[in-house]
């Protein structure tokens, strides 16, 4: 097809009954509809876990049950009430009250109400809201008397508990608890921030430039110090990725009891869920509050809801493309699609070339693609639309699949009668309906063809402009004294301002996320005039140059950053290659060679080994480490230690001493000893891990910051006060630079520091 417009027209004729039937079969495996049988199953499982005092598991299962209950079902009130009981045991009293209110609003059975109302009163008492608690107790008492159930054993138990709680109120009224002082330092000071006049969400220390070689890019307009915030941008659009399953346990049923990101985070704002509010129409979408659920429904979910299985089948890029046009609104989509038809189909590139050849120094940013007539570059749909789709560079096969996927979505919208909602029109009479002959031939309406063309453009853009929103997720049960976390992809998003940053394998910035907001900070001093760089994934410290070039090919450019050029133009092996290399099994000198046969670098040793054999040993070693971690999760610490120690002995015979896996094993051993409360042993192993991580990533890297955070936890719990304080100080400096002073880890470090600083001077001097 010569253009995106032609591609959509072609797709309408190519998506035939056979393809649609095949797609429907795939969608059936990902059903997102309501299912009362599934709801009953999850509720029963929740009751079982509640009985075992596994309250967190019960909360998740009750949430799944609530999401499967049909609209108007009174059973959903039981799910909320049961979940409130689990939340009460976990000490989440505010959220427990919200669930009780939800249970009441959904028609909780009158005969069971006294027990729930008593729980409400007890929550208020625990929160110190004594007058509200007293009023709630009166309501419970009158409810029991009104029902005339005073003689019931159950209600006698409730009355006894009521009497005990009333006594607690009187006790608290006589001896009120002292008000806790708010600690201002814990919240961190607000950062100095002066927003750019020309680039929304950007610091005034940046300027937007353009040339044919680098395209649009950001440059420092003044000297920038490490840790300085350069961007803070809300995603124009984001879509939650279901992510890896976190197995709870189940092998007896067809219903899935696993927990995924779709169960753990709000589908609109990406906040972590405690007690989710399900969509009224589907079982997939879940939200942190009724407000988020209502806003999502109004903005896009009323259209996406019936397409849930189809969107999950076609993938997150198609979902992001659809949500992008829904958020933009048809009027804006139609305006920009029509603009793209004017003149040369590659007019954007022609315009860019013209800009660079005849720069108008007085025009500022006016004329740069994506900017408004006044020269403003905003986080808007216009900026998203002007991100390069690289249409001519994608393979024909990829474009073909994208085209069919987009047309399948638009045909579903048309057949489901959702066209009026897509076009932001109250009545379907206001758009041109297809004739019967057009329907039978699979022809889309002119308006939906426009939508399809915009969506196809966005799907192609996403290959180079999609930004993964990541979150630090706890590994293991999460109830230990030392928390081990790893970054996990949470969502895929469009950030039009962040997309202005070009790639470097040795970037000068760090990116962190909070909900749907991305924050970019300087990770090193950036002098005036230097370009601002962001790493698209393959970092110099983690991946060899040849592999980096291969991974970056999806972005349609050959990386010529400082790190790549120095490695490509030098005969010296990269740091990654040297430190993650094999050593000689006989003398432990480094092995060398580019082919399948590796030879010892020590001329006095004639040992040679096939690379395949050493790679197999490495794979076996990784499987043994995985087995040890499984044992640790099952609290079988002695067995885990034995396996990890054996793995260390095996690794010393064929891996470089600085190999990253050597550091990982030290880290795992530290985790085991911390679980056992052997803090000195844990600290010793963590320090060895930190030495290796520092060799690979540098002394000021984010990776070192996370390792120091774990060491601070170990030293804090081991009561090594002076060493803990110095470690906290260093971890705080590094993590503040990468994640900002408001991050959760910084807050925890400050709490540890405050706790240690308040110890008596005599103890501080001894430690």
C-alpha cells in the first residue's frame, strides 16, 4: 500500500470470515465477561484462605470474586463484606470502612448487617474517631433490638463484644493517646522547579533543537548538576500490561487463581491496589476507587469494555493505539489525519529537511514538527501524532499484521454499534451509516476509516516511541526484614516530551515512574550545550556492543554514541565481555577466543575448552540457583544455603571472579542469612556483592543505590549503628539522584536514620 490510508482500505477487503473466525477462537481463551460460577469459586477459595489466616491471599481472591459478579447481583455485597474482614485483620482500617460502605450500597443482607456494622464501629475506634465509633455502636445496638434477635447465640456474642468495645471507648476518653507529631523531614522538601516556557513538563534548563541527523532533541541551555529534575511528564496515554503471573496456588480447577499486574494495579492511574473496585460490565478492568472507575468509563472504557478479549489477544500496542484516539477525540484525530493527506505523503520528512537547511533563527521552535503555531511543544495529541511512524522502514509482514489488527478492532466497533461513542456523538444518527452492501463486504464507514488510519499510524509509532512504565516489585513473600525488589514492566505508554530524548548506551539521565508520571533526572554533570540522552534499553554496562547494535535495530538507527564508538574503534574487549567471561578450569586465568574453541590466556597453560561446554555449565549453575531460591521461598533455608555454597564452589572453577553471577550468589546468600537473623553474615555477603555490582555499573549507579539500600536494612536490623548511618547516607545520596527525594526507598532510609539517631548517646558511642 502506498499510504496508511490505502493500507486501511486494503485491510477492509482482506479481513475475511476465516480470519475473523480464527480471531474469535483466540478471544474465547481470554474471556473478560462476568461469570457467576467463577465468582462463587473465588469467594469459596477466599473463605478457605481466610480460615487459614492467609488474609492477603483472601483479599486477592475476594477481589477476583467481586470482578466476576454480574451487575446488580447481591452476591457482590458479600464479596466486599468478606474482603473488609480480611482488611480489618491486616490493619487497613480506612480501606475496610470503604469496603463496608460498598457492601451496604450493594444491598448486603439485612440479617448479616449487625456483624458488619460492628466491624465498622471497631475500625472507627482503632482510628481514634471516638465519637463516630460511639454513634456506630448505638446503630448496631438498635439494629439488634429492632430485629428482636436478642436471644440468638450469634447476636448474644455480638452484644458481648459490643459491651467490651464500649468499655474501650470510655477508657480511651479517660486516657486519650498523645497526638503524634508530624515529621516534616519524612516527606522531603519540595524540589525547586521552573517550567520551560516552550516545552511543557520540561525544566527551563532545556531547549528544543532540530537537525536532520539527530531530529528533534533536547539540549542543556545551562549547566546541570547530578540529581537535577529535567522532566516530569504525565503519560498522554498508558495501558496496563497483564505481566507475569504470581502463582498463589491452584491445580484443581479451570479457573485461574494466579495474581497478575492486572489484579495488583489500577487500570487507570496505575496505583497499587489494596481493595479494587471492579468494572460493572467486565471482569478484567479494576480500579483503585470509584472515581477512577467513573473517569475511565467516561474517557475510554465504555468503548473498550466489550473489546476486552480482542484487545488482550491483539496485544498492548493495538490497545494503546485505540485508547490514544479515544482520549484525543474524533475531531482532533480527523483534523490531523486530513492534514497528513495534504501534499507529499512523506511531507513531515520534507518539512524537517527544509527546517534544517534553512534555519530561521528568529523562529525559535516554531515549525519544528509537533509544535503549535506559537512554538509550544506540549504533551498533547498533536505531539503524539507527529512522532515518526517510520512507515517505509517497517517490514511488509509487520505492516500487514498491524493493518489487519487495526481493521479487526474497527470492524468490531462498527458491528457492536459503538461508532457514535467513538466519534464523540450522542446519537448514531449523526454519522453516515454504511449501506447493507457495504456491511456485507466488510466496508468501514468513512469516519471509522479515519480512526483506523490514525490507529495504524500509532501502532507503527509505538515500535520506536513506546515507553515502558516500570515499578519496583518485591521478590519473595515480602514479609522479611530485608526487602528484595526488581524492576517490572507495568504499562506501555506514550510520553511525547520524553520521546524527544535520543538514545545513548551511556546516558546522562535516569528515568523513574510514579503512577502514570515519568521523571527524568540528570545522573551526572551536564555542561551547557550538551545533548540530553536516555537509554532505550541496552546499556553499556550490561550488554556487549554487538548485541546492543542488534537490539537497537528495532529503532531503525545505528547507535554511534560515545560508548559504542569507543568499543567499535578499539581492539580492547568491552568491560562487559571481560567481567562476564569464563576462566580457565585448570589455572583460572581468563579464557580467550571469538569462536567455539576457547583457549587459556596464560601461555604456560595449554588448556582449551569448547564454548558450548562452558555455556552448558553456566546454564546448569543458573538452574541450581533458581532451585535454591525456590527453597528459600518455602522457608527451607538450610537446604538453600548448601546449594548456594556448592554453586559458588562450582562457579569459581570456570567463571571470572568479577562475573555478575558471582555477585548475585553473594546477594542470595545475604538474603538467606537475613531470613535467619544472622545479620553479620548477611552484611559480609552483601558487601562482596556490592563490590562486583560497583565494578559493572559504577559507584554512583542506581544498581549500587539499591544494593546499599539492602545493606542499610541489614545493618539497621543488626544494630550496627555507626556503619548503618554511613551506609544510609551514601544510599540516600545515590537514590535521591536517580529516583528523587520523594521515593519510597528514600522515605524508608530517612525513617531508619531518624530511629538510629534518637538512640541514647551511650549506645551510639558503643556501636
